[in-house]
C-alpha cells in the first residue's frame, strides 16, 4: 500500500457521517446491537460507561426528540436503532418509537452505571428478555465492538478465530494510528499533490455540514447563538464563525440532520470543514483548493486526536479540530509549509488550556472561540509570526508541540475528567 493510499484510507475511516452527538449515538448503537443479538423484546438493559461517555452524554440533545440522556439514547436504540447505520443508528426514529422509549425510561428499566476505573472509551450494554441475556462491549472508538455474548456464550470476539465474514477488515482496523508514520510536512504535501479525484468524497462533507449551518443560521434553534453571530457578519471570517456556531447549536439541540464528523466527533467535523469552506467560497477560491485545504484540516485533526486519544480532558474542538482548521486556512491562503506549520504552533500556544466539560449547547460558543483562534493563528503565521519554542509546552516542530500537548492532556490532566464529572453529577442531584 502506497503512502498516498494509506492517507486516503485514513480519511475514509475517520471522516464519516454522524447523526447527533457521537457519545449518545455510540450508546444507541451498542444498545441496538444488544437488542438485535437478543432477538426478542428487551425487558430491561444495563449500561456500563466510562467518564467521558457519561460526561458527553448528560446534557446534549438527541436528534429528532426533545430528550437528553444516555438512558433515553439506549431506549431509542432498542426500539428503532439500526446498528448497520453506525453513528447514524437513530436516523429512522419516529413518534411511536419515542413514546415507547419514554415509557421504558420512566419505568426505570434502563440503568446507566459509571465505572470510574475505566481510562478509555468504553460502553457495555447488557439486555435481558424472555430468559435470555445478550452483552455487547465497545472499546476505544465509538463503534468498535470487541465482544458479543448470548446467554454466556461468546458469539463474536475481535481478533479471535470466528467466521471469516465476522472478522474486522485488516485494511482498516486501527488504520488511524498509521498517521503517526507521517510528518506534518508530508500531510501538507499529500493534501496539495494528491489527484483531486481521490479527494472527491471530501466535498460530501462540505455540502453536508454547510446544509446544517444554513438551517441553524436561518431557523429559531437553541439559545439563538446562530442568530446572534449572524447579525455580526461583516466579512468572510465573521460569516465563517457564524456558520460554524449555527451548525453546532443545531446539532447540540438535536436537529435531525447528519454532519460529517472528523476523528470521531461531529463538532470536530464542523470546525475542520465549515470555516475553510465558507472562507474559500466567499473569497472566490477554486473549489479544488477548498477541498484540498479541508482534507489537510481533517488530516491534522486526526493526527492530533491520535496523540491525544478519542475522548480527552481538553476540548478537541479547540486543540484538535481548531489546529486542523488553522492549518487548512493557511493552506487555503497559499501558505508555505513553514507557515502552515507555524499556524499549528500558534494555535497550540493559544488554546491548549481549553478543557472539555461535556457535550452540550454551550459547545457552540467554544467552536466560535476555536474559529477565531484558528483565524488568528493562521494569519499571524502568514505574516511571519511564529510563537517560539521557548514558550510553555511548544516544541521546535509542530510534531513535538502536539506530542507535548498530548503528554499534558493524558498525564498531567489525568484527574480532570473525574473532577468535571463530579461537578456535573452534583448539579443533577
């Protein structure tokens, strides 16, 4: 497999449609698969999740409903979820499904348990019905099923000797980690030199995310942040920010339109795609360069997320997708490799302290901050300003800065998620 093919496979693996917030979506996916495996009506279900899944699933709206919560997401997965749709598992929900889900939740037949000892993404759904028990476990990524049991018997276990059609695809399994084989300079070269037809799928994400942005900016949704920023549009940059905020606000309130995610997150996808697309379209940039710049934004976002981890104490929209966005903006404006790399260092210097306190409507404002910071980081770099490596955690290269950021996030902030979640749970008592 050539290096070009590896990066194309990484993009196709990590840039996928998602309906609603990915954590409730992952829970619905796991519950749907447990219900499917049980093959009879689910009488009750128990969910075990790690800190991050609970943190990101407590306050965010569920698409097509006015509901929130992992228990409701699981119920929807049981009654109308289709695991074949992945993170779009809930795209077929309807009124009767919502009513049945509400009845199940109100009856206390879904229990969510937090396991604070789990250090990475984890969901386990156990379903009971007609004397049968099914179990489905997800680890590390949102749809990565690693184990299935029916009545105590293993029916699927990842990397074990089962039927050929049950085995994971070796071409894509953990393909995202191979991005560590590349330098940022190589990602820049690939994005600008790859045959444009190989990147045509990137345009699907541009159109998808701009569609939700237009809904958010024109309809009365959420708190009205989209309308607020719309009223402040004076140039291409302010329009890019308004569109990004509007899309996030619509998504976080549960508007039933999918978005193109990036590195496992829908909001990451909004930051990685919308600002660059709006800037390019408003400035009359050729469509091919917009696509290439968005592709670079995705690749840098994935690069940062692979180092940070799937769910982290720091806000991925700012310190992963925001970094990707800064590099994409610099590329859109014909920056050199050195200037694009400087935009990454500048961005990390500015937003590395933004922490994640769960998925919610307020994330839309964090996206606004990320877009502003990405704009400033890239424009400074294009003007010859690069914050030097003797500043804080910055390294001599963008790769080193990213590794340093990951070290602070994974080692230095190991108790941050638990502290944030303690505050969030205390408010609900």
